[in-house]
C-alpha cells in the first residue's frame, strides 16, 4: 500500500457523521418532541429488527443498558455476577450498584474473551448470572457459556458494546445470549452521541428495563397496587429506578446511523484485513485473529507486544507521531475499588498478561487508505526500533 502520510492526529476511534445524520437531527429539533417521543419507539423497532431480537430498550448509555439488564434479570443483594476482568469497569460496577457481588474468571489467551473452562471453575453457590464481553468485537463462546448456565437456569448476558453486527456460526452476536446490551458512544459501531440499548426476546425483562429507565414508574391501571386510582393522572413507583431515557433527538441520529451499519462494518473489516496483511511481518508483535466461524465487527484492533516491558516505549513512540493508540483495558479487578474488595495481582494471569501487552491501533470507518498506510508504516518503524 503506497500513499502519502499525513502528520494530523489520528485517534484510535472516531464517529462518522454525514449530512443525512445532521438533517435527521435537525428534523427532530423542528418537531414537537425532544425526549420520550415517537422516534424512541421507531428506533427501538429498527434496532430490534437489525439485532435479531423482539425487544429493544433504548437508554442513555451502554452503562445504563448494563444497569437495566442486571436489574431486569434480578441481580441484587445476596446474588453474584460472574464476568470477565478484561473489560471496561461498567460491566462489573453496575452489578455492585444493585447490591450484588462480582466474581471474575480468566479469559481465553487468543481472544481475550471469558473462558468457559475458567468460568466453570469460578462458579459459586451465589452466582445468579454470567456476563460475557465480546472483546474488540469478537463474539464470546456463548455455546460453552450457555452449557454452564443451563443446569442452574442462570441468565446469560452479552456485553455486546463492541460487537453490533458481528456474527458467530452465522448468528448475530446480539442473539447469542438471553439478554444483550450495546453502546452508541461516538467510537462505537454506530452512534447516538451517547446512548445504549438492552436487547432481548423476554418481554418481561424489557418491561422491567423500561420502567427502570424511567424512575420505576408504572402507568398501566391494571398493574396498580392501589385498589382504585384517584384520577387519570395517577402513576405508581413500585420499584426504584433512574432517569436513563434516550431523547428523541438522539434516536433520530441513531436511526440515520443504523441505516449505515453495514457500510461501516464493511470498512472496518477492510481495514482489519489490511492490518493483518501488512503487519504480519512486524517484529515483536502478535496480531488479533478471528476464530473459525466468527465474523468480528472489529470495533478495536488490539495488537500485543511480545515483551510487556517494551509496551510503554512502543506506545509513546506511536503517540509521538500522532497515532492515538490506547489501552483496552486495565484489568477491572486491579482497580482500587475492586482491590478494596479483596482482589489482588496474579488472580487472573491470562487477563493480566493480555492487558500488560495490549495496544489498540487506530481503526474506524472514516479512515482513508492513506491513514491505514500511515499506521502500518509507523508501527513497522516503531517495532523495528523498539521491539
């Protein structure tokens, strides 16, 4: 690949907005609703259809979607979530916010996803759900995890914040668990500026999530605790909730973005294939790969240096030439809030080693071939010098 190389900063991820997106938002602003209007339900219907589920609940962030999902499946005091330590903190912290405990299990050495064998060894008597994380957009081994869940009827949750549109064995990642969540942060597959969604085939869980995102309010007369409503204004709060609503304006953006998902995915896969070809000979680097039968979304392209002690110099060299490389993720169990709960270094050695050697390269649909060439050339130069 030969082309000129620019010195402009190149982040690891970036949204792609066009005039269709701008006009969709402008049209919503000209309408009667800014929040909780008809575009919310329209976006939810379109999202459910695209994700292969019957129920979609749009909320204000991926974190909010996790919080809603855990509340909907019944996590709370006395229960425990089993999940991966190689993720953003929200996968675990939102369970703690409901009063549940968190238990971690180590990850697969190749993909960084929750390892079913490690999860089987980590199951405890109070485990009430398993949450897998589709690290970098590669769907986890849900068949293996479901085999663990089935004997105890444990809900299986997919943190699919990275994997919208990804497939495993021909099935969309968002259909592989009992409930999935996704994120619409600007660096994700599509964006609503900030936003997220819960995706499921369970109407009862979707109903609980819809209430939780709106302060726990119940408006259906047939479900009131009161024997007789005092008037048509009556509503009840039967369970505590929060304001996690996603406004109409942002759902307008989501509808416009969702229509471009396939184009975005195709470009991400082109860029990942380019990196796979062009960086295969880079010294001292391990490249990501897809398991047989998996079509990742390539939300991230995470390489690993072979020697952890060389990662910082490599990272800083790439930053110095304007590449916004990043680390995904510091292990959650080593964050102070989890260290205070008894977790310590060495507990999950594969996840810790993965994190210690990982570095995410720029990859987003609006990158040009010249941008990709710049990344390849810069990585080769830094690898030759430092790895």
